[in-house]
C-alpha cells in the first residue's frame, strides 16, 4: 500500500457531499478516487476528477480502492460495511454504526478477522463546544457534575420526503441525532446505570419520531439528552450544573453550516465558534460570571486520524467498540420507549 490511500464513497447524497467528500479531499495522504452513484453526470459536474462507479459492488471489486466510506441510509450500513470488509477494504461507517448491537458486534469481529480498520464517523467529538467541555471537565471547574443537559433542536416544521423521516428501521430523530448526543455523553461520563426514553411524533404528517427526551442515570447525576424538530427559538445547547458552578452554551457548532456553504475544511478561521461559554463559578461566598471562548472545531482531525491509523498504526479515532456502546444505548432507549420504563444498562 502506498503512502496515499485511495478512497471511495458509497452514494452521492447529503452526507457524502456535505461531510465525507470535502473532509477526505482536504486530508493529506487521502485521495478521493471514486463515488458510487446512479447519476454520473451530476457527479461529473460537482467533482470532475472523481470516478463514477455504478454500484457499491463495483467499488468493492476495484483493487485500487483502499478505504470505503459508508454514508448510506442507516439500514444499509451493516450489509455494505460487511461486503466492503470481506473485499479486503478498510471501512468508515457513518453514524449510527448499525441498527442493532448484534450487527455492530458482527462487523467488529469481521474487521478483526480481516485485519482491516473499521471506524465510525462520530464527528461531533470534534465540535468546538464539545472540545471546550472536555477541557473544562478535565480542569474540574464545575466540581462534581449533578445535572448535564444537551439539546440538538431544530425548526423543520415540514415533513420532507427522505428516508430519515419515512417509516422503517433506522429512521427517526432518535436514530439520526440521538447517536451524536449519546456518544458525547459516553465520552464524558462513561456508561450509565440505566436509560429512560420518551419518543413522540409532533409534526403534522410525521411518519416517525421527531422528538425525543432521554434521561441517563449516573448515581445522583442526571444526563438529559433532548432533540426536537419544532423549536423555533433555540435554548441552550448545553446546560451543566455542578457543586462548584454552572455552564451555559448556546448555538450549534459552525462546521456543518460551513461545509454546506462550500467553505474549504481546515482553512483560515475554520471551526471558530462565535458563541462563548458562559460560566458561573463559586468564589468563596460569591458567584462569579465569566466568558470562555471555545477552541476551534476540527472535523478534519477525524480523517487525518483514520489515515494515521491505517498507514502508521496510530489509534483508531472511533473504534468499533466505542460505537457498539453507543448502539447499546440506542437499542436500550428504544426498548425503554416501547415499555414506558427505564432500562438497565450495566450488568
């Protein structure tokens, strides 16, 4: 294998055009060689240097492809990733990893058997505000955390004709945005004792859940994860309270909007979050407010780490075992919503 990895992406949909293609293209040591698509003319207009292959099977059969990216509908992640691994390719799978824990474990075992890298695109570990939270937690500024609230709300009142909003396995807001919030919670707190999830269909004509409210139990600490498609006036993205103070953060990370606008990933000013973190910390008998800027968000770091893992044996940025833990919570949450009861996680 050369020092430049040749990459193919399955499908030319939103996730490919917004995230994966531009992030691969900006990463030294990666070459976006091919995209499988039913519309080669559209691809030629968008990316004339990239080969159009007619099917995923054509990608798997190409001996020149080193790394396959799977940002397809959720219910196809497992069969496509499995086929890519069996063809001897390294694989990146978009979140959610799979539909079930059993599927995720099967892929993990297969990747080990094949001696291939299998990584999951949990890109919001590199959000500017989340990078700041990791620093603040490491510093212990808030003391013992007692309440952690994380919202991923949007205002999209019209149900759109797309697979994420249709009926079927892997659709709905819980499978779409829930994995982002669950992965961040796991990174900060580890595995909870139990999870409670409430799901609803609130928009006119909704075919699947467009509202979720999850509570993760960590002793006396509660981690609340919330998502909605009907929030026109956004509240805090994060609200965190501890024995030494509180933290509020408004606004979503700016990198997705920058990518949608066609800005070059990793360029000047990339990942700058205009909204500071608002801290209120105990100082003796006083509560002292202050502002803290976030570090720059860094989605390009994910593919740079994938490159280094394949070529140099560096750590996998999101190994399958970590994505399996996310899927365990997704699955347990779905069971909680079905039973209308909390579901235990720890054995």
